[in-house]
């Protein structure tokens, strides 16, 4: 990232965007250089301006006050809102702006549905009044639910149809057929199959006429749309975001029936999904899906493996997943009638709880040794009956989230923290090697993490511990919501470039420290409804008492803390909870007791 990308990624409007999206935003605008005293009029150009260098003054609308704007400030037309500044701005020194035509921002969102969802939530939290268009897309954003199988006959179209009916009981729902062959949801509902969408046409994809021509109503709550079924050419994956963008105006739930026959299309659907139900006919088939999901899911998507009881009749339980009961489909009764007869059952309720339930995400701010203070908060949160559907963090803080997910009661959680975060254990995990590409090997951390977690996988936990990790060598970030918990813990402890990266899903990953850290805004693009931001503020920095290997590690943490200055607590859309301590010595038991006491008060203050 250069300095312009960095500024764009840090303003509240775009803070939730991924690196590649910031790159596309960068390509959609232009730099305007202004000499001291020169004016810029955003109203004339119908534009959004971002200060990237220098200093500007602007007259505040309706107040006659002059506002100074430094790098990172923005003004002009704010897309999807009624907020527009029509006055001119003046450069107080030689300065630079990055200017977007508002239409180019709309085009960007057309091809980045999750970026648009995050943006709408951000501007809403900032108090901007939505425009008529913003109201259409705002409110409760659509949830995208994908049913996936690589095998014909597994029952995915049947499950997609069943989920479509279940969701339609709640609010308007559409089922998209994104499978080339096999059975079709249109056949299940006895509807005429509409023409497949196979080519990208940016001018028409989001148009009402385009959508209406390819949509078939089942009833006033449920519709169908054909994306790929029967197509003789490969579908361009780029069509999906504009289509979902358009459908989100009307439909609360978008269910996708997806096969694995087209890798590029599959990747794009995974990217746009919130919830994925991989359906299998035997429990052991689940293992074959792990590499595909681990490589393809990069944004915290939730996965619930589904076992089709029609094939696996002897199965009584399916650990970490859900069983789709035999839906009783026979030739005597139309399939859709049989499905309708089961949407009031317990099995339907199980699926809907995973899909529609109000989701709470907890963000543990990325910290170094201070992250042990989170243990007291999490213990108090657990004691108070608090629940979190997503635990999101990175670095040492992620290890705390993982321990919390692994332990179902307060006592076992605190015992695990005392063992894992002891100075002796940290020393044992620091596997020193002769300096070459790195100084600390990852093998020691990986070994201890495996002992702690066994073969546990992230997606098997209902309180999902999602890890933000950075790749090597590019240091782009991704969020792991599937994969081995042990590998993610080990990678979260590896501080580049001193530590060795960990191999995960065909790549090498490390904690991202000190350049990267989690932010509450990252969850704006997900289907999380409520965001809790938890942070620790320590006046000093905890120093280890053990002086063996930890002496070097302690000095490196000093270096990292200088490179990563304290940020503001939490983010705009979150409920922010700050645990303030004043400790300089790494006394684990004392910190746990102190943070527990403080957290009890904080939970009451915030009504949790």
C-alpha cells in the first residue's frame, strides 16, 4: 500500500474494504493538486473529495463556521446519502485531493456487494441521512445462503428448495440456480426454467427489467432465478455481485444452489456468501471438502456441514454439523408439496436458527502480552451468560479467543489460560534456530497448539473463533473461519520477520504484526448484527520476569509496540468496552483477577 491507499483504507467510509477493493477504488478516482489559495468546487463536478496531503478550509453548511481539513478528511457528495457539501474548499498550503466522481463509486459498489453492505452500515452509524436509493439498499441487508455439493444426487437442490421455503416464511426470499446440470430448483417447484445468465453486461445486470425477465415467482414470498442451469457456455463469475446487489433491494434471503463443476464460479459464490451448507451423503465425505473450503473462504463465512439422512439412514448424530432428515419425497406427491409439509418441523427450525438468528460478533483488539487481560473479561462475560456467535481477532489476542471457544466453562477456560500463557510455556514455544530467514521456528508453537486443540477445526464451534492472518510475502490479509484451530493459533503467535510463517491451505501465514490488526469495521461486511469491540489499555507495557529466551522476545515486542501505536478504542458502529489497567510486570494471576473485577463493572455499564 502506498500513502494514498493507506488514507483511503483508513477513512470511515472505506475502512471495511479489502486491499483489492481499495486498489479498485484507487483506480476509480484521480489526484488533484492545488496550489496555496486555489479553490475546488465538489458541487460542480458531483464528486467526493478526500484530502491526501496539505490542509484545506471549508465553510460548514448553514453555520458560517470554517472547518480545517487535514489528510483523511472527506467532503462533497456522500453516495447513498442526502449529505452533500456544495460549497468550495480552499487550499491553505500547497495540497492534494483524491477525487471520485460519484457515479464511479456507485459502479464500484455494483461489483463489490459486501463492500456496499459495509459502506451502508458505516454511513448509517455515522448519522448520515440515507437517500431514497440508500433506503432501498439499507436497513437489514440481505443474507446470502449457499447450499453446495460436488456430487450429483447428494440432495443439494432439494435442500436449497427446502431452505428457500423456510426462509420465505420469514421474509421475501429468492433461490438462484447456479448449477449447470443435475436437478433444478425450477423442476422441484414445477416452474418453467428461465433463460440462464451467461454473459456480463454491466449496463443491464442490475436493471429492474433484467431481473424481472429472469425471475419466476413461486408465490408472493418466494421466487426463483436461473443463473447457470442448462447454459452451454461458462458463466462469467463477475455477473454475481451486480445481480446480488440488485436483488438485495427486494429480498431478505438469497439462497444459492451451487455445484462444484466450475471452480471460478464456485470461488465467487463462496466469496459472496454469508452461510454455506456443504451437503454430504456419508460423514467421511466431509474430509474431502476441507481443502476446498479452507482455500476458498476468506471473509469469516460460517459453515454448517449437512448430512443427508436419506442416504445415511443409520446416522444418529453428526458432530459439528446438522442432519437433514428424510424429507419424504415420493413420486405420488409433488416435491414442493412434501417440502412445504415440513417447514414447521424441528429440523427446519434447526436450519433457520443458524440462518436467521441475530448474530453477535466480538472483536478482541490485536494486542501483545496485554492480551492476557482479555481472559478476565471473557470469564466474566461467560459467567453473565453472554453469547458470541463470532470471536474475531489476531496475534496473541486470537489465542485467547481460541481458548475461550475450546472451553465451555469458566474454570476450565481460566486453567487453560494459566497454562498456555505462562512464561514457561511461552519460552517452550519459542523454538530458536540459527538465524537465516528467521530466528524463531513455528514448530514449537504448532506442537503445543496441537496438544491443546487435538484435531479441532474452527468451523465446528458455534462461537466461531475467526483468525485474521497475513500471508507471506505479500502481507495481504484474510480471515480464516475454517481450518485447523492449531495451525491458526501457531500462525497468530508468529511475528514477522523474526518468526517462521505457518503453512495453511497451501500458503504461508503469520500474525500480521506489527503492520496489521483487526478492526470492528471488518465485520460491517459480514452478516453480524451486533458488534462488541473489546480493547485493553495499559499505561505501560507488560515485561516478562523470565530472563532466558524471553529476554530477546521481550525486546522484540518493544520494537513491535513502537511500530504499532495505540489506535482509538473500537470503531464507529461498535459497542466499545475498554479494559484499563496499569501493570508493568507479567504477573498472570494478578492480571486475571484485576481484569475480571474491572470487567464485571464494564458488563453492567454496557448492559451485557
